């Protein structure tokens, strides 16, 4: 069987699917199998997947009822554990694509470093804007804790990584969640003490203005990212990882404020339903400040935006009194 299994969930990406699959088939490293998961796509994606499978014996197609990105990835993982003895797994989103040496460099990195995860830098791209000329295999062996704090996007997304399959034993993606990576990737990452990071981007993340992640229209599913970060915070707190706990607290606070700002726009546009979520998030922010004020070293001087969001009326009075006393 193949050394590496490539997992690609497929849903309503008829326009981009060929680009993604062709980039995988063009890999310099050939010892892989490709799992295309047709997640009940209503367009021609299922047919395109079958056409590829008929031409290349390394390709398997799973057709399933639509269940979302997590459900599609889980279907592929279940298939791998039941039918494949490949040692490594990588996930690629179907509107993205990869450098021809993506698999080669990621695989060489884990083997040379005796590691269980290698991670590629990524490049945000449009249809025509990307650069492959300067790519090389230069890599760094990194402490997992440090890497998480210094490369948070690379650390949390599912794609752009080569995982030893044993890391997925008992771990699957949460079905129905937006930002499903936040609930899962850290569980894989923190099973190991070191990762190998390739600084040159081998993964091309397509900027799709129509995707739900790119949209600025708030929905309750935006709260999922907050819940995911809260899970990570609890994980780090229980593990007595102080630096990671503080980092995660700060990250959680930023995400809450981001959502409150989006909700305020929604409220200002006349949507009264925003009030409920603003109140819930404001209360959550206050509890975080209260619980982690000393740990995260929250101060009014350094974190005025945080306090103004959590206590708007109190802070308005505070600044007013401060300005009055300063004038005397």
C-alpha cells in the first residue's frame, strides 16, 4: 500500500476541483493514494471525481450524503483505518492546491527529523497570484509549544500538514462546526514534543470571496471558533502550560471582541437579535477578565479596548473622571 494518504473533501467546487486534483497528481513524490470524498455535492463534482478514479488507480472516491466538511474528513479517516495501511495522512481543501514538491518535502522532513508531524508554510493566493520559483526544502525542527504561539494560523488549520496516522487514533473532526480545525488540530499537535516546519510555502490557500469563512456577515456559527479556543484554553490550563494558557486567553479575548464588533454592525443595521449575543459575549468577556486578570496581566492602561468592550459604561465614567482630575 501507499506511504501517504491524501484526503480531499469535495463539495460545490466544480470550478476549482481540477486544479486541486491535478496539483496532487503532479507531485514529485508518487507513493500516495488520494481519497476524494464527494460530500453529496449537487453539481458535477461527483462525476469529476469518478472520472479521475477511472484514470488513476491511486484514487478512491467516497460518495456520501452531505454532512459538511468535518463529516467528509471523518469518512475518509474511517476508510483509511479500515482499508489502508498508509503511515501518513495529509488534508487538502478542494479549492486550494499544492506545490509539486509538497509531499516530497513534508515526507523528507518527518523522516529526517524522526518526527510525527511536518507543517508547510502557506501562501494566500488568487487564481493568478502565486510564486513557485523560490521553493526549497529548508526546514526547522521546532518545539511544539513555541511553534503554536509563534505560528498560530499554521498551527491550527487542518491542511498543510503531514500527520502520522497514529495521531488520529480516537480523534475525529466535530460534525456541524464552523472552524472545525480549532476543536481538533491542537489534539494532534500536542501529542508530540516537536514538529518540523518548512518555511517556504508549499500550500496555496485560495482566497474565495464567496466562502463562509471570508464572509463578514455574522451568523451564530461564528461562535464556534470561540468554543474551540475555549477548549484549547481548558486543555492548556489543566496541563499547567502557563505560557500557552496566557496566549490562549489573549487569543480568546480577541475573538470575542471581533464577534462583538460584527454584532454591533448587525445591531446598527436594525437587527435586534444581535442584542442577545452581544450580552452573552460581553458577560463571557467579563468572566475571562475576572478569572485571568492576574495570569494574563490585564491592565486598563495596556488593555483599554478589552475593558471598554467588557465594561462600556463603567469605562466611560472612568475616562471622564480621569480627564477631570487630570485637568486640576
